[in-house]
C-alpha cells in the first residue's frame, strides 16, 4: 500500500499496515525477541496515533519541517487539520517550526524513518 493511502486513512491500507505490524510483533514474541516485539508494539501505538483523526483546533496555518536521522519530514497544517505529510531522504540536519512543535516533529520523523526502513507492499 502507499503511504498516501495510509495517511489519507484509507481503511484497507490502514488495516494492511496494522496486520503486517501485528504479525511482525507476534513473530518476534514467538521467537522470544521480546525487545523487538516491544519496539513493534510501540510502532503500532504510533501508527494508531498517526492514523487517528487529526485536528489542531485553533492552530494557525503552519508549514513544519525537520530533517533528522537521514529523513526529511514536511507537514502542512491548514484550517486546524494536518493536510500533507511529505517524507524523503536528507542527510542535513534542519528544523523549521515553532518550539512547541519540536517534540511532535521528532516523534514523527522517527516514525517516517521506521516506515522507510520497513516498507509495506
């Protein structure tokens, strides 16, 4: 499935990714790789958060970007909603966002890196 479909909250795409992550977590636990299983469980929690309805009530229109861990993440918030998520590779370290958004961007660039490292087909 495509990342755009997942971020667009296409039910089939979200279910497909959730199924793959759940199977990987369960396989890791079965193989007694509990730390890996816990990491995947954390990724599932992050995935649930990312695919949940997003509303930034009262938030002005923002263009946010962060390049870290070899990934570039650019988000656009319009009318209180996350409208675009764009990711790619970038070896430079850069941040363009108000301070209140730094932690949010750091968590999401880590998710972007995890998604890029383990694509779902």
